[in-house]
């Protein structure tokens, strides 16, 4: 799979940094990365869950995007996270993005909103 990573210029953005819930309204994580898969031109989100769990989510699995992202599938295998963990994951993801931008461009390209 060849993919391009989407970068948003604010955090949390339209997708990156948003809370993700499954079809049972269980908090399962926060969007860490957005990938455009080539040549299919499909979208895939990488959701950071509890611990080091990362879950790829295809665009077909997204039911609704608003203040959070609701999926149309249940992910019972993933441990549910609480609001405090959502905040911690956002900080972790934000710092990872900052470090990646610094390594790539020598500076950070956006400010924490």
C-alpha cells in the first residue's frame, strides 16, 4: 500500500485530534493520522487507542463526522477510554506532530488551538 499523509494546519483539526466513538458510543481513541491510499484514492484514518493500540479505519466505517467521529461498526476488542485519556492522547499526538514537523522542516508549522 502506498499512501500520502494529510497534514492539517491546526490542532485539533477537522479530523486529526478528534475523539472517535464506535457504533455503541464507546470512546475508542483519537485520530492520529489521515492517509490517502494510492492508486485507489481512498481515505484511511489511524486511530490511537489506549496504550500503544493503533487501529486503521477506512472511510466506509465512518458514520458521521461532527464534534467527534462516529463509526458505523462496533470495536469491542478495543478497550474503552475515558475523557482524561482522550486529553492525554491529544497531547501525545500533538507533540509527535510537532517533532515530525521540526525534523522535516526545522520548525513547527501550526500552533495548538
